[in-house]
């Protein structure tokens, strides 16, 4: 396939024009360099449209068959890398239609009956995004499963829980991993909900007002797997809410991956040394031979900004557009494509990396004993002995000060010194002052006790096993 000449009439819309498009303007306004990615969706939608046109008698059955065969041949050419894309033909739709006319002749000109590029591209991007969302959900669930498996294996592993990045209370490492899982679970729920609004078919809205041809839109929707059709042609061709909604969900998901990344970067540092990442997920330094850099989480943390940028690009793109379609809408695809690729790559990297984490259990246990992480347990113990909470809070504060002066942990204070602070303290106090005792005491739904972590892991795995997109 070769580029068309400069005769304006050679363009499929050129009848109105008396001079050719300026070469720079032609290149500036063309989208073929990026929207050729939609070729499969464009051909799939066109095949359904052609079959419907034959079914309702707008074209003959033989013409419909010729068009379908021609489109399938073009799909093969594209997949084999044989089709030469033309900037002069502007976009994926016109390139494919022009090639169809070259291949099957005059019959190919009938394909565009009853539709416009406005409803055509809106259909294509919905088909693309629906498939992308399904793939993203699959990768997110693969990551969730890796987290669940690792959490169950590490339910008894003690680590410090933090607030303000200060040691707060001992928690199960598995409990922490399941917190990541639950963040992703919400992300998947958001994507499933977004998918409902993606899966509405605009085809048949034509340029903006619908068409006078007797199209069977519901039949086409069923052929393409849509849940229903758009009910207003003006809105259908100009709506990009579904893209913005996807990018919002993608931004939240990337924010969660970025939070995970930050913790992984901290945990792999010499100062924390909580976990080891396999070499295949890290790189070295060109000057410092001792370095092992956690490049995957660092890069995911950085790529989050790209997806945020895509969201704000589309919000800005749409904020002042009058109804209906405007050329501005051409700018919707590159941010969406970039966000899909970034999110898919980030999820894949994490889904491969998380199961390979090696925890440094001894180091995490030692860290959990620092910072008086069982102070709240001592306060709770005193409350159970009949001390008012505010009084218990003050007693524990004095105990922490005393332990700080002695440079030891609360659990290392002699019983007599603890009893000097309160006569309600008995020998059983040491059951709650150990990090294991503190963790095990949180034995309620949602708590960090190891048996609760294992039970939650079982439930989460069962939900993943039963998962399906409606």
C-alpha cells in the first residue's frame, strides 16, 4: 500500500476541498502513528457493522461477505507487517478503509454506510479498553495471589508496625502483606465497576445525530460483547468519561503500588534490612561495587507520575469541549495507551517479584522489640486490672522513661521495678510485654494475630479462586 497523492479528492473526505492539505498540517493532525494500535478493534467493529448492514438489507449478503473477507485479509497483512501506514490517510480507520477499497473495489466504499469516524473511534477505544482492563485485572489478581501465599507462609513472622515511620506495635509480616492485598482488592473492584461503563456501544450514533438507515444496534452490540447501547447520540460520540474513570482507577492502583514500592525500598536498605530481593529484580552501581539497588520498586514509584499525568491530561482535554465530537478528542489515546502500558508493566513486575521476597525474620524480630512497641499492651494490661485508661497511659509513660534511662526494653525491666510504678502489675505482665504475646493478643477479625492472618489468607485465596468478571 502506498501513500495517496496530493489531490484533495483522493482523500476519502476530499470532495468538499479545492486544494491539498498543507504538508505540515497533514502530519500535525494525523493520528496514524499512534492509533494504528487500534487496528484489531477497528477491523472487529467494522466486520460486525458490515454483517449487520447485510442482515438489515442496506447492502447485499454477497457484498457483506466480500467486505468481511477483505477486512480479514487486511488484518492478516497488518499482523504480518505488510501494510504500509499512510500519514496522508490520517488515521487507522481511513487507512484500513482505503486498503479495503484497493483490495475489493467499489464494494469497499459501502462499509462506511450509516456510521462516522466519530462513533467508530469511540467504539474502537471502548473495545481496546475493555480488553486492557481485563488484562490489568488478571495481573492484579496474580499479584494478590502472590501476596496471599507469602502472607500465609509468614503469618508467625514478627515485624514492627509503624505510625509516622516510628515503631508503634508488633505486627505479623503476613498481616502487613495482606494490607497490600486489600488495597489491590479495592482496585480490582473499582476496575470492575468502571468496566460496566466502558462496555456500552456508541456505534450507530454516526457523526452526532444518529442515522436514517435501519441499523440494528442491539444486534451489533451483542456481536461485539457490549452490555448495551448508548441512548444519546450526542453524548455517545463525545463522551470520554469512561477513559477518565479508568485513569482515575489506574492512578489509585499506581498510588498503591508506589506505597508498596516505598516500603520495599526502605526494607531492603542496610538500615532496615528486613527483606532481600532476588538479584534479577535489582541492579548495581557503576562506581560502588557493594551496591544492590532495588530498581524495580524505585521505577514503579517513579512511573506513578506518568499515570497521574495521563489522568490530568484527559481532565484538561475535556473540560471545555462543547458537544459533540471535536478534534481535541484525538488527544485522548496516547495518555490512555501510556497508562495501560505503564500499569501492566508495573503489575507484571510486582507479580513476578513479590513471591520471591526473602524475609530476614531475625532482623524484623529485633526491630519489633525496639521503640517500646509493647507499651500499649502494658496499658491494656493495666486497664484489665481495673486501672482507668488515662491513669494507665501515665503509668506506662513513666515506665518507658525508666526503661529509656536504663537503656533497655520494657520486657527487660525487673518485675519489682514495674510494680514500683503500679501495685496492679503481676508476674503475668511479661505475657503481654513480649512481641509474640502482643501480636497474638490481637485475636479478633481484622487483627494481626497469626491465626487471624492465616484465616484471612484462606478466605482471600478462596475469593480469588472463585473470581470472574461478570
